[in-house]
């Protein structure tokens, strides 16, 4: 919260209203589903409802907790009005709906001026400290150990949903609080859907299977993709796989402090060569308390990578009718380049 | 979509921009994570991105699909500008952020006037048709069968996370696409947290355990809570349980077309008697494509229940230090009263 307070001057704001739950979690430790955090220079206040009375008392640090029986926005408005005088309050327009903003306006009254706080909290979150890095390493280990176990057991006849169930069961068995997003198990033609949901379709011989999954451990997310082939793959599939793997390794090798996110994306695309027209998404994204956060490794992104940032690297090619191949690792940006957190083997696997 | 078009006149709108993904799913079948649906009188258009090219082609009905390489909002703006003339576009301020609204304003240009479309789509969704009722019955059966299996196997020493893992594994094994929300397994003092997340804490003898879970099957959600005691319960716990069960049964008995949501809530509170001061949330909520939808069974809610609505009924009492008890069923409002979809026994269980 002190690092956020350092942004007040630049924003020309007297305080910051944090409404996005992962940002609240990051700043004061609260993990409930209803909260507003007002960060002032002298103190911070978390507004939540009666369901979270005990949980907030146990979790929150660095802020006093106000249980708001008549609504969070109303309680916040009361606090702002009591401060008196003209007040500039920063908030994040990407995390407040038009309806919520109207309610905030009404509750806060005419003396409050709202200031665009941009992604100030997200920028803080992008660079992980030592305790966060330790949690991210553990989350990467957890999903790698899970997939080391699940992949060899895959066979024709098992449904996509059964494989996903096995993965998510192991995540919790190994102490994770759950998957960091809906596990993707996409086989055959469905593997060409970059974001397919697992279905009751059974795996069949001579099919590609894309497995994309992550775990949440101590609040922090991992995200890893592997693609395997059931049976002996034709040369065309092997060529595609090899191109994707080379793109992954080249992009990871390009990662270091100071390089731009867009340059890493360009390396992946260039390495894919003629397959790059089948690469329909960006190369990666930041990872932490959320499974998608700053920075994005996309075309023309100018953000410079910084020591302590964590990103996914996940080139993929998708050919309708034939199938898709994606390989994804999580990496930390360190002084010596990319430290890779996900360790399940990447060699082409025919099972 | 035709039922939504009937609302245009009342809203004084020429068309409706649907941005909330479950609403898009409901209206045109698309289940991807990025979409904007423009419903016009003569036709409808779904804007999505290249990741969903194949999936949209397979899923979407009643709308043409536009893949928007330079952004959904920009493509939508182009369509609105091409229509020409002054145009009143309804949208939902509760589902559009301040930042998205600014982008929409810029893309659509000055000739578009935005109209508050309120919860027009949510109102349509609140009343389920026959095919939706069939899916909701199946989702209720799935979670009931899962819990019939999991509850007798609980014993001291197993962690909350392991029980949750078992529940979510069975949901997928039984063909569900996953849990409809993060499964709650809260034991001992943690059972007094109405929305506790499962932890690595082992279950212990002489503890209450609250189990709150749901499944998504064919896109539709169930949501059921049971509370059990590990060991022989003291009289005070038995008394609390009996009060909650009576409140559940009384509230279900009060449900019929024409009764107000607030009256059902009042019946639950009245039946809890002296325990009602420990009942810190509302009695229930609508259920369907989302696990929380219209109507809400809360204090002073004036919404009248209608045939075909589906709601949860879930009274609970939470006493810090002692623990919590909640029992929850899903019910359909029918001409003959409540049809109960969740069947796991509700008798007090000491295991």
C-alpha cells in the first residue's frame, strides 16, 4: 500500500479506491468475494459485508475492516463525505461498471472528483517479490508434477472430461486450491479450437490432444500446455510440432530485462516461419494472483520486461480439420534470462 | 432473440447490444470468452475474435458471426456507423465497465444514443422453458448423486481440500463440465464462515462440516448445501440444525406462483426464531446458466415468483467459535408449488 501511495502525486489524487478483488487481495490479503478498499495517505479501510466478518478479521492486514450492512458503496460514500472538503479519488475505469460508477457518484456526493487511476495496482503486481516468486515456483512445480503423472496414463476411449477431472483432482490432492482456469483437454479436430472446453468426446487413436491447465497454490497461478499424439504421428504433424517447440525455445531465449514484450512475440512468430499464419493469438501473458495479468507478450507491445516479472510463453498453430499444437511454459524474467517454472518434458510424445 | 426484440419498443431502442457472456450464450448459443452480440430487428451479429472462428461457426444460431481482427468494439462501431442516421442502442450498464463504455462511445460515434436496457435479458432468463428445466433437473440429480456418494466416505483426518477434490472429480466423472462455483468444504470453526474456501485443515472428530457445491451440466448450474457432524453432536448443535431444517422446509412450502420473493425470505427468518440473528445472508437466489441470477429471495424483495423460475432455498446460522449450519435445495416454481431438484437426504447426519 505504501508503494501505491507513492503514485498519488503522479495521479494528482488524494486517495485510491481499489475495487478489483485480486488487487484488494494483493494489497491487504482479503480473499472474499465482496470488498472495496480505500487507500488513504494516513490509513486504509476495507469495506465488506457480514458474510465476511470473521474471514476479514483473520485475513486483512494494514487496513481496518468495516462491515457495511447497508451496502459497501454507501459505507464508502459515508467515509468520503466525512473527510470533508474537495477530494480527488483515483479509481480504475476498467474495473468499475457504468452502473457502479453511477452509484459511487451518488454516494460520494458532488465534492468528490474521480480521477483515472489507470493500472497503478496492476503495475505493482507485475513485478513479484521474493515471497511471491517462491509461491509461483511452487505452483509451477505442482502443475508439472500433476502432468508428469497424468500424461502417460492417457489412452484411447477415455473422455476429455475424464482427463480434465483427473488433472483437477490431482491439483487439489497436491494441496492446490483448484485449477487457475477451466482445464482444457481438446482432442482431434477440437484441438484446433484454441480455447475448447473438455467434452464427453473420447480420445481416439491418431489424434492430437492439447492439454492446457494450471493450479492455484497459496493464491498464485500456474499455466502450462502440452500437446501429445495418440499413436504414430504423420510427418506433417511432427513438422508442425517441431516448429512450435522451436518457437517456444527461441522466445524463452529472447527473454531478459529491458527487452520489449513485442520483441519476444516477434521472435516466436519469426521462428514459426510459414506456420505463423496459423498462430492466431499472442505469445504470452503475465501471471500471478490472476491467470492473465500484465504484461502481455503481443504484437507491437512496447512494455519493457523487468526483473521479477512472470510471463507465459505459449506459441501455437491451429489448422482446421487437422488439429492444433500449443506448448506453454511459465518463466520468471531474471538478470540471467528466463528461469523456467514448468518442467514437464516438451519432447514430442507419441503414446 | 425475438422475445428480446419485443422489449425494444418499451425501451425506446432500435437495437440491443448484449455484452454479458451468459446472456450471449442464452441468446445465440456461443460459449466463448470474448463476444459482443448486436440484436437488431432484422438480424443479429456476433462479434468475436480469431480464437473462436471454428467454435463460433459450430455453436452460434440465429446470428451471423463476424471475426474482428482489430477488436470487437471497433467492428461493432463500424456496423453501427454503417447503419447511418440516429440510432438508439440499448445496453446493460451493470455489464459494461466505464472504460468499455468510453471505447464504445468513441467507436460508435456521435449519432448513437445509448439507452439503459436494464436487466431485459436477465428477466427473460429467469423463467426457464421445458428444455432448460430438463437440463436443470439433470444438473440437480448429478450433484445429489455425487453427494450421496461423498458424504458417507467422510472421516476425521481427511483434509477439506481432499473432500472438495473428490466432489469435483465426481462432477466431471458423471459428465458435468465442472463445479458451478468453487466448492466449499468448511469444518469446525471455519464452518461459521459462510463462504470459506477449502483449506489443508483436516476434518476432526466433534466438528460441523458445511458442504456447499454445484455442478454445471450442459451449461446449466446446480447448487446444494448439506451440513454433517463428525461424531455425536451436543444438544445445542442438534437444536440449531433442527431450526435450519424447519426454516428450509417452511420456505419451500411457501413457494408458489404469485408469492413475492421477500415473503419467502420472511418465512425462513420467522421459522428460525431466536436463531434468525445468526442468519447473515439472504434466503436464496435464482439459478440457471449462472449460479446467481434473478430473482433474489432477500428481505423486502418485491419480485413475484413465476411458474418456471428456479431458485435456491438456503437458510443458515453461523455462530463464531461454535460453527455454522446451512441446508440448501434448488426448486422450480410450479403451479402446484415447489418442485425440488436436489435430493440428498436432509436428516441430521452424525458420521
